């Protein structure tokens, strides 16, 4: 199962868990698995069937560019990274 790192601003949905193991062969599958166990996660990550512009996704240390179709291995680590704004 892939290991998903949950950003701090979403941990209220996961009962405070910062890392969760879930099954899925694509990023869409991973998000669906998260949503099944932690309702509201999909809304935080996806808009109009695309990863939100303000969320970066790193899979095994590299930024994914295939969106929800990105393939995931059982040993993958996935980080959802909210963009930081400021000045």
C-alpha cells in the first residue's frame, strides 16, 4: 500500500493522522480510498476532476505531471503540498 503524507491543514479530516497507508494504482484511486475513509479529503484536493491549482503533488520525491492518472506503486510515497502565499 502507498504511504500518503497528510498536510497539517487537512489533518482535522484524518483524526490528526499525518501518514496513512492506502491502496490504489492511480492518484485518483488513492484519493478515492482516502475519501472512503476520511470524507472531505477529495473536496480539499480536487476541483472539476483535476487536482486543485493550489495543491502540488509529489510522488516518490518528484512532482507528478499526469494529474489523477499518475500511476502509483505499492511502495510509493505521496505528498500533497498546499501552496504557500505571502509577501
